C-alpha cells in the first residue's frame, strides 16, 4: 500500500485543553482531548525547571514580545515560546 492509498480521517474541528495545576509543587498537567473526549496528547510540566525569562514569555507574552521580538514576528514567536517552554518536541497534531 502506498502513502496515497492510506485511508485518512477528517481532522476534528473541536478540541478541549484540560489544564490541572498543582500550585504548591509548581507543576501542571495538560491534556488535549478530541471532540469525543479521547485524549490525544498528555504533558506534565514542572515550572520550577523553566527559566524566569521563559515564564514571563508564557504568562506575560505581550511585554515579553515587546522586549525580544521584531515587530511583525509576534505570531510565530508566541507559538515558538510556548512550544519551547512546555518542551513540545513535535507538533501536537500530525
């Protein structure tokens, strides 16, 4: 079977992102669910291991971008900053 013959499914249009924070431990769990409630991606993040400058990028993006990103490149910088901070090594969806 060639790649062109592999059956494909339509990409869902509805997703839920569930975030469970553990404030005392400074951790959070991220779960991405499809429209049927099936888990697609799970990630636990320990915020203690993220540099303060990256935390600013996560939680105060507007001011972070003003300091570090050339005007007009904000959208790409937002995605890149979040991806790096959460250590996502591949796209959430293929």
